[in-house]
């Protein structure tokens, strides 16, 4: 990794090479899990039958490029440089929370003795932040113009989670990175939090007929829950598609009017074809009955 950072002129401002290598290994593991577990699961129990997967190939490219190129560069080159520029200290050299504003472990020192519990708290905070971001992505017209790329897929599949406009990704990462600085998340924990959450999201996007059951689906988003979020606009029930915004933990919408179970829908289709005339209209050439 050091020759790459030297080429980018980032020597001395990047993170610890060992941490970068660990992050890349985590990304590689995620790609392998998607390819070796989720993809065969789609073939075994598909929610939709497709003649071919030509529309899914671009999603696979987005995922691999984002996880192995964009995310590491942003986390270990751009963030440390920005941190040094604003005088926040070196991410690689400071202990977790040393320069943070609202360090969770500083506020609750006992969490330092329970790393798993602190990790779960960070995970819940990250997911809540992503939930808020997701609501804004659908509520703000300019942000929806970016996020609509994610909803323009014709074949929702295990690679679709990272089908995003890169500016949309940059905005997401900027917000979640700012939060991580504030609460004192270590770089490796940051990468692991992002990628573990993304792994759950990849499964929730998968073209697989899978339910987690009445108990587990209350604490973890399953494919049916999120596929309803990707349904096409139903003119007989306008606004019904604006539902199920939670990405990993459905608790954020469990008591909300924005939760949809799929009941009483005239149709619940999983794919959206982007309209050339307006972002508010869509059509589909396949349906999903869950």
C-alpha cells in the first residue's frame, strides 16, 4: 500500500498501512460472501425468475469498485488529510476518542472494558444516522435526484446495495465520518461498522425469497422488508412506496406509518425502471408476490 500512497502524494497523511490492509481484507471478505453465499442463495430460492442477469452486472462492478477502491481511499487518504487540515489530529496516531467531541467511551468509561458492547452501540448509532440520511435522500429533491440512481435498477439483486451515484456515496460518507469523529470511532472499527452494515444491506437487496420470521424481522431487516421499499409507484396507492426506510435495524420504523408489510397492496413489485420524463413515475416488467 505504501507505494500507492506515495504515488498519490499521501505519505505521512494516510492511516496505518496495517489498518489499511485489514480494511481491504474486510472488503474482500464481503465481496467473497456476496459471491459465495448470497449469489447461490438467489439461484436456489429466487424471488423473481429472470431469463438472464445482464442488468445485475453493472451492480457487481459498482460494488467491487466501491469496496476495493473508493472506500479505502476515502477512509485512509481523504479522511486523515481532512483531519490534519482541520487540526483534528492524526486518525492513525490518536487513541479512539482522543480528539472527538462526544466520545462515547469518554462519557461512559466502563465501555472501554466491554469492547463488544461499545461496538454494538456504535453500530446502532451508525444505523440511526444512516436511517436519517435515507429519509433525507427521499425527501430532498436534489438528493433524490442522486439517490434515484439506486432505485433505477431493473433487477434488484445481492450486488444492488452499492449501485449509487458516487456523489451520493460521498455525501453519506462525509456525514457518517463526521459522526465517527465526534463519537470517537477507531479507523478499523469504522471500516468494520460500515462493511458489516453493508453486508446486511446486500442480503436485504438480494433476489431471494427469504423471511426472518416474526421475531427476528423485528430486529433485523430481511429481504422482503427492503424489497417493498423498492416497489414501483402504485398510482392506486400514491405514497405507499415511501416506506421501510430502515437499512439494518427496523426498530427505527417499527412504530411508524412508514412501515409497510406488503398487506393490502394492489401490487408489490421489486424493480423500478427510470422514467425519461419524470423521476416520480416508474414502470416495471416483472412483479414479486413475496
